[in-house]
């Protein structure tokens, strides 16, 4: 990773022409071939950039970045270099997301009772011909219960579960399959639509499921 | 339809009935108020399909008819009218109502009257029970706050109302606290009564009964509906299906500590300390020999502590409560003495009015990590 802080003018030509007048900027040249021009304002987004594959040609006071396959070109005219450093970043570790749907699915698969009293898991990722529903369970009376899991459940999640149930209920044995929408947070509109369609909504707390936090004390199991 | 009425009456009755008009229904007519003008009687109606309200309006009817007008807008318009009198006239050709008061004229487009649902009639062959309004209102006021607002658990959004003989009892719980109020009536009721009524309907009824200063109200319970009538106003509500929790089983048989306290004093301390129990922070009650220390702490905000003398003996212990829930219970007891019964930091505590007025408030603690 090469980081250059320089006073420069940047001209882009290609699908359109654009000029960044001379100012102090950060030029970021990454090992994967991407080049970004940052200012100290404007948020996370570069003022201009070139995605790989691209060719970087450097001469005194000038860096030219060209796309290999078309006419896109960044022409950077440098008048003053304040800093020019290169760092070996090593192997990049992949982003690890916490609290995603997969975590919730794993925890609820291990304890399906959070989705409804007495539920027991039949299978994760139960296949339907339009995609898998997250959990398929049986209730204490052996009735089928399909559970769709979201981190934040919106109206789209209700629609998705409704579509799955339509397909599942085509099987006469599962014609009475119930639906449960389980999420860390359920949007009010989603809740209204789910109730109108006879789907149950369950809000779960990942920290409680993981045993990191005790559930709230209640007078009775509601 | 054409009628003339006093602006003050129209405003008062519209203000009452508009409260139950729906604010978010897909059926536009439900956001409206229906005006029914018949010979010698005008009635305003509104409903959100859960609660329905019928309110009489004193008016001179020149031409009978029925219209539905947008409730909130009509209320705002009437509130702003000049003069003392107002006339409303349906103009079928224009699909609007002409509202004239003083020098002001409004034309308000009507909503589809066909979409407005029919209302149940009070009586209609069902047996009604007449209840003293003041006792009913007081009982509602003491328990309704404990009903849940979580629509995913509809049974808990109701208040279990039961009455027989000279006893009226109401129970509400959201699973974190439970309120029970038993009120002794001076005269026996004509018949028994039991229904799980949405708390919102009861709170609306209490508001109306208080405003009208009526002595009595009548209650008619049907299969899935309850109809209240008070001073010519009829409030109907669907009943909540399902088994209400067996609250009797929730009340512990015995307690480790029973403290008789001056309710007003503790309430004031809890109110003050709650100011710094924000962002779900618990209110901490630390009991030690002869002293109760109430404290609260919210990270990045601050902390507060206050002590008061209490007749506590035994091993010190600390218990945490949701500040709002604890305050609700204490405020319901008001300034009367109370008995605070405790078992342990993770078992429910009971607040009881010490004057034998029949009020119980069971509250679950919050776990304290430190």
C-alpha cells in the first residue's frame, strides 16, 4: 500500500471529463492495482478513483493511471510531495461480521423453543422450490412450523415467508404448516402484515441466546 | 343532511369521538367521524374496528342524513371557527359538507359512508349490569398501566374485569408487573361480569365517565364484544380472546421482609433517583439495618443516591427494579402508607396499600450484575 500526500491536480478522462483543481490530497495506490484520490472532506468516498486492472505509469511530477481495456485515464500532476510511504500490509484477513442471520439461525436451531413453546427442529435450510426456509420445526402436536430468521424483519421478510409457506403447503401433509418470523428486531409494518397473514412474530436477543446475558426476569413465561 | 348546532357542543363532542378514529387504517372511512342526523337526534360515531364510540350532539336537524368527514381535520376546523353557532349541510352534488360559522365557510370532502362499519346497539336483548361510575373509573386507573402495549401478546393488552355481588375486581399484567384492584361496591350488582377488555378501551371509558361526571355506567358483555353506556355515550369494544394468566398463582405465599413505609416519601425518592436511571439502567434499592438507599447510575450521564429510614432488619441486600414500573406502583398507592414485601433480589416484590383498599402491585426485579 503506497500512500502519497501531495499537492496535485487530477484530470479524469474517459466516459466524461473531470478536473480536480490543484490542492493537497491523499493518493492511495493499493497492491491490487486500484488507485484512489482522497480529500480531507467528503466522507469515505474518494474524489476520484480507478478500479483494477489498470496500469500506473510514473514520471517526475506525474502519475498516469490507465485502464487496460478502455480509454479511462487519471492524469495526476504533482507539484509538491509532503509524504510518500509504502507499507507491506501482509495477508488481508476477511471481514468477520457478528450478529448476522447465520448466527441467529445457528442459535435458534440449537434452541427452537425460543420460536415457539415446545418446538423441535426437523431441519435447517429446509428446501422449497423457490429457496430454503431457515428452520423447519414440529410443534408439540406434531404440526409443521416454518421459521424465517432475520436480523431486522421488514415487510420483505413477511413476503418471503409467505412465499415459502405457499410452496410448503402444496404438500397435503404440510397444508397446515404454520409460519414464524423470528428476528432481533421486527419493524412495526412487518408485524402488522404478519399478523394479518396469521404469521407469528418472535423477537429474540442474540446475547441471551448465546448465554452472554440473562433473559429478563418475568412473572410468568409469556 | 343539514343541521345547526352550537360550536362549543360540536367541538366538545367531536373532540371526544375523534380520539378513537383510526390514524393508520387502510380503510379511509375509519379515519373519519360519521355524523348521523335523524329527526330530533344527532349522533357522532368513530371507530378503529377495535373500539367504537357513539356520542350524542344537541342540534336542530333541518334535513336528515348521514355523512362521514375526516375526523382530525374536521376537529381542527371546528376548533378554529368564529362565532357561537355552526351549520353543516351535505352537498351531494359536490360530494362535500358545507360548514358555515360566522363569516367563515368551509367545504369538506366527505369520505365513503358505505365503508363505515355498523355499530352494535346497547341492550339488544343482552343483560346489562349497572356499575357505579366513580368506583369503575378509580379501579381502571389503578390497574390499566400494567397492561402490556405489546401487540404480539394480545391477551396481556387487556384488563381482566370481573364483578359479582358487591365486588368489582380488575387485573392487568405485562409479565413484568401485575396490578390487582378489588373494589367493594355499596350495592350488589344485578349480575356477574367477566371480560378481558382492551386497556385502551377502558382508559377511554374512564376519561369519558370522568368528563361527564355520570353516577353510573352500564356494561353489556356479549360473545366477543363489550358495550359500555355512560350519560348517553356508548363505547363498544371487542373482547380479547384467550386465557388470561392465572394471576392468583403468581402471588408468592410468603415473603422474607415486610416493610411498612410512608408511600409518598418513597415515591418522591424514587421519582428523584429515576432521573438518572436512563437507557434501561435499573433503580437500585439497597436495604440495610434501618435504612433504604435508593440509587441510580447511567454511564456517561451521572449517578444519584438518596437514603431514607425504613424498619428493615436482617442481612443487607440489594434489589434492582425498572424505575418506571416501580414508580407506577408507588404512584398508584399515592400518598397512603404501603407495605413493601420482598423475598430476594430475583424474586418478585409486592407493593400493597396498607389501608386495606384492595390494591396489589407485584413487580419483578431486574438482575443486577454488580
